[in-house]
């Protein structure tokens, strides 16, 4: 079973229920990072540290 294939321009093309679910999740999460105040890799690391180690920056 092929879950993905490459298009002529090198993009990965998925054409199954999993791909539809991923696109739906991506649409639902659009803007979530900005709403949480996450704008950079440093912000992501601070969030991970806070969740993992209980550290607040």
C-alpha cells in the first residue's frame, strides 16, 4: 500500500485518510502557537523546559 508518492516537482503527495486527518489537524492548530506566545525556537525550548522540568523562564 502506497501512503505517499513524489510529484514531478519533488513534493510529497499523500492521498489517503491519514493525509486528510493531518490536514484537518493542521488547520485546527493554525495560529495556536501565536496565541500561546510562541514565536521562536527559544520560546519552544522555554515551553518544553517548563513542561518537562517545571522551569519558568
